[in-house]
């Protein structure tokens, strides 16, 4: 079945609001054997009618987001009804739900509020448990005189759309896609290996599996390897990927590298401390974004200046003067010093030159040193070169640092 998404909203086209609906809907419909074939973003107003006229002939399912509210620019409901030549009828249940919601919140009503209770004849109301504007489902060919696909109209705010989709749209999709063949999908997240190298290792043997679809998505410090096909084909591809890429695969369930670390440390009842210079707290931010981090994360110190490296984590002044703050010696003392001071099982330290200035011939911009100190083990130190912008530099350093500890665990 061909699926098209239409997102309405001038605020999206002006860049004032980030359009997250495409990603959400794409993830939610995959379980029903559906994938988005096309997406349109259009301004508020009459553009909806011309867009429907353009896409209806080649779509089986159309999702429309936005334009269902009470204000003058919210006219999706009216324009769709007009295009399909369906009368709008007030739904008493929706009217009462709006009245009750506003009364509880002591919000005065206006005449335009009640437009939200209008439903095209033959349409099905999709309750909105987080707002006043309900969604609408119009079955395919609801007006036999005007061929049309299955049409879902949903509110724009994600906090309203997401629960509506899960609770009320999904059951309808389950019904209308009952005969579709379902496919499996797995995504393998690979750390610190370029996508061209990954393709060289797995591309030909995986692509040779009948019915398999193989794709790659690169990010700083990692690549997603996506396979889609029958359960049997996906299982064959997984065996090849794991054999060829080995320990570089850190997740097949969507976990971030930081989340994998938290899980591994939690399983071992071990703890972590971070001493950061060039990454400026980015590692700690990534770790604390993961639920359950408090069980394993002891402390994070951003020791940006030389004096703070000496005072807070115990780096010797002699090491800084002799080798420089960006050096194997200093990063080793940072990792070991913080781990000992905090009593953590593991200590990670970072120091480097993010740029755009500050480099030298010996240590050019993009140079980074990582230190890993663990109880009863020698400190491990690695030097890397990441010539890039400052934000990407921090992401690459973080990925390398986390992967260093992951492989040790």
C-alpha cells in the first residue's frame, strides 16, 4: 500500500517549528508492513485542496497533520470535507468533551471553538485525550463519486498526535493492513568504523541474500547498518554482519553507545567517573541522558584550565610543563587521578585541541588523547586525530572514549 504524509503548517516552512512527524509516523507504521513513499509540507490554507487532488490518485493511505484547531488558519477539516463533497455535522460527544475540558481548566469558550466538533459525514472521530481538536478517519472512497484513499486527519502538536496515533490510529491500520505481508527490520550500530570499510566487509555477501534490502546511515563515530526483508533473510544477514564486524557492533536494539555503557556497568555493579578537558562535559551529558545513569555515574569534572587539572584531578605541574596539557602523560594522570579520588571502578579522561586555533606541527588541530583507568589494570591511553568542527570533534572523541571502555568491559 502506498503511503503519503502531508504536514500542514506555515510555521514548519518558516523554520520556526521542527517537523518531527515524519520520523514518528514512519516508525509506527512499519509494524503494519507500511512505509512512507512520499512526504509533503505545505502552508496553512487552501494548499491542502490542490495537494489532495495531486496525491489521491496514487495513494492508498494519506496522513494529514495540522490545521484542526479553532483559529482562522485551521481549515484542514473544512477543505477536506469540501473536496470530498461531504457535509459537516456536529458530533454531540465531541462537543461535550470540548465543553468539559474547557470547564475544568476554566477556559472561556468562543464561537470558533465549536468548529472542532464538526465531522465530515461518514467519518470516524479519533479522540484527542490531550487537547480539544479530535482527529478524523475517513475510509477509502467515503464518497463513491470521488475516489479517495484511507485518510487520517490528525492535530499538529506532537503531544496530541503521538498518543492519538498509538491508541486510535494504529488499531485502524491493523485492520486495513491485515492481508499485507509483514517484513522484519534490524539495525546494527557500529562504532568507529567508516561506512565504506563496513560495506567492503559485508556489502556483497549481504546483498546476495534473496529479498534483502541493505542500507547505511553514518553519524560522527558510528554507522547504522539497516537490513529489511523476510525473517529468514534478516537472520542470514545478521549472521554475516556479526561474523564480519565482530565487536565493532555495539547494539542491535537501537541503544546509544552511552546506554550500552550504563547497562554493562550496571550488570557488573561497577562505577564511572569522567575527567574532561576538550569535550567540555559532553561525555557527562551523554551519560546522564540515559535513564539509570545515577546507579553507575559517580562524578564528572570539566578541568579546562591547567590549574584545574592540577587542583581537581591531581595532574602534576611537572607533566604539564614538560609534555603539555594535550599529551599522553597528562591524560593518563587525569584518568587515574579522578578514579582514585572518587573511588570509581573506571575513570575516563579526555584532552585535545578542538580548534580552530591552538595547534602545532607536532599536535595539529584535531589531536585528542583519551585515557582509561580501571581498578587493578594498567591505564590505557590512545591518541587520535579528528580534524573537524568543534561540535563534531567532541562527538568523535566521546564515541572513541565510550567504545574504549565498552571493549574493556
